[in-house]
């Protein structure tokens, strides 16, 4: 979460918002990561922006699931 917070600060977000945004993205990534394959595909199909945000968080933090296999 700390790398995402720094990335947001570099974009000009104030400190009071960077924590909330990065925390929300972390929670979203955790939630999506715990889905089984069937439900993960449903999110991918019906809420692609949620996958995009989870990927954004994972790429910022490094070492996390980026769900690239969903694109196949």
C-alpha cells in the first residue's frame, strides 16, 4: 500500500486522500484475489474497471497478482 500511496502523492493528491484511496484499492485487490475462477470471470466480464483498478494497485506495489490470465 505504501508504494501506491507514494504514487498518488507524486500525482498531486494530498496526504489525507492518498491513504484512503490506496487503502480502498488494496481492499479491492484482496477481495478480487480471493474469488474463485467462476466469480473472477464474472467480475472481469461485468465490472472490468474493478479488474483494472486491482491491476493498477498490483503493478504499483509489485509482487501481487495482476490477473493477466484473464485476458487469455
